[in-house]
């Protein structure tokens, strides 16, 4: 059993925000692999299904906490405890301002790097969970970060956003098989994005 949790904020006003990129990623995976309908569980919207791997199907639960981004750990911790899972059975998808737009990186463990959603989850389950980081770029000034992550993607960003979401979904068998490094490589092969300074010039 694998839990794929996406970070985001509930409510229509936040739906297109950069901070909801994690939600979009797990939705894309659930849709691609034809998971069941959403229902409310674990203070979240959840969908159950399975992802086919060369070794067979892996059961998975998509989780979109409804506790608001900074309190995501309450929902994720409840789900892990219910299924008696370990942090290694959890993958958290979230927006990463310290990666250039369209870049993607997998990581296990480490600090929160200022991300309060990640900090909340680590407080509940420990830091050794798997992290799928979706690059959004950085506004260039720390004082602008909150407004940036709570703003919508520009229309001009739509192509790379959609490509990255499709790639995350298409490559999911590698993630389900525990091949995080290969998953990262495949996502970037399917949705190539230039290595760049995340604090690059912006409109």
C-alpha cells in the first residue's frame, strides 16, 4: 500500500495556485490509472486504486488534505496510522520554489526548507518520507514568496505545467515500484525542462 499525498489548499479561490501544484499532480495520477471516485476520509479527499508495475499491481491511496496546506500533517498522519504504514510508504507531491519552473526532483528525508506543509507532515510521521518536488521557480525576493505561491500559474506557463503533470502520471509505475531515481529521470525525459536559476527574471 502506497499513499500519494498532494499538498494544497481547499476552496475554489486556491484551485489554480502554485501552492496547489501537488494536488494537481496526484489528481493526474489518479485519473491516468483510473482510481475510484473521491470521498472524504482522513480529513482529506481520497481516491483508491492501483498502479500497474512489472511486478504486479500496487495498491495506492491518493490523499488531498483539506486541513489547509500548513496543517497537512494531521491528515497524512491519520492515514498512515490507520493503514499501519511507514514513512517509506508515503510520497508527498508539492510545489518547490527552489527549483526552476518545470524541473522535478525526488528526495527522501531532510529538512523542510521553509515549507510549512512538509514541516507539518514531518512532525506527525518523522522526516523520512519520500518527496516529489515540482519546480515553480522563485519570485526573487523572500518578501514576495507568500504572494507568489498563492497566485495562479500564468496562461503562458500552461504548456510546461501540463507536460509535467502528464509525465508524473505516466511514469507512476516506477514510483509505485520504489524506483524513485528512475521515476525522476523518466519524468524529466517525458517533460524536459531547462536547468536554470529558480530566481530567474519574471514579468
